[in-house]
């Protein structure tokens, strides 16, 4: 697969993350998954008041690896036995862990997820 190394900065309303030596590839191959949290979250008391955006893996443009530790810091958690879990990151809230298969639409049988969508537009700056 053809790739190249780049450096850039990811900015949200709260934080900035400098990414150095990231690989750019022509396509990210992910299992197609869609979760519309806005219409589903009211079924669980731990998620009901959280601003969880919809997830659509066909729109993924960046995979943030654990070499970007600050981007993975947990700023909050909404956990309850038998319910999907939400974790607040510097980019906002995200659904993580085991979720009921009925929540996932798309051709996959996997039910462990760590997907994140963001509610705000994030800008990439200083792409080099």
C-alpha cells in the first residue's frame, strides 16, 4: 500500500493535538457501522443526558493511535451495568465497549466498538 508521512495539528474547541509522522493512505478499510445515538440513547439512563453524536464509519478520515496519548484521555465516563458505556474525550463523548448487536446497522457481526464522531467541525492545520 502506498503511503506517505505527514505532520498536522488537530484542533477542537477545547484542545489542540500536534501529530507528527502520521501515515496517509488512500483508503481506510473499516467494517461499515452506523449508530444513531440521538434516537437510541434515551433507552439507557446513563446515556440519556449525554450529547452523543451519530456514528458512521464510512466517514472516518483519521485514526488516532495511542501514540497520541493526550487525545485518548478520559475526562468523564457514563457507565451502568447492562448498558452501553460513554466516555468523554477531548473531542467530546463517544460510545465504547460492548453494545447490543441491534444498535449496529451495516454488514458486520462485531459488537465491540470504540468509535467516535464529533459534533463540531475540526480543522487540520499546518499539514506538511
